[in-house]
C-alpha cells in the first residue's frame, strides 16, 4: 500500500520521468533534466501540482476526463479512440488524478491516505 508521499514519488518517477531522491533532511527532491533539482511537487494533495501530470500525459497523447459523481472525483486517462488506460476516484481531485495517471503508466497499488 502506498501513502501520499510514496504516490508523489511514483508520480514524479513513473509519470513525469524525473529522478527522485531524498535530501539529508529526508525531503523528496527531483531532478528535471539538465541537472536542475527542486523539492518534489505535492501531486497528490495540490491541484496545481496534479495539473502538471494532466499536461504531461496530454503531451504523451492521453485524453483526460474528470467528473464528479456521488461526492467523488472520477478521473480517466484514455488513448486511441478512448481505450481506457487509467481510472480512479477519490474525494480529493488531485489524488484521483495521480492514481489514474499511475494506472495509465502501469503502476497499480492500493493507497493509504496518510
């Protein structure tokens, strides 16, 4: 089971294709091409950070849909005439985006929201 920190790690590594590491204080850091590094975005809790994931997958030819139903955000990433690659739902839109994105790139794990 993945917690939110691990989800951020996997999204940065598997979806965004960034190198992820911990600094001496245990904070997640990412290296984005050309050796530039920064703190890992909070993809799973911050919608602005999660939107970077949507933009990345759109650039990889994934279609994106989101809708709200029965108090939850439903997110899907599809390709090639709506062949579904990743679907997830959560009360948190950013988390739903991350979980669907991870499924779209082949990572499926249960989540503990800690």
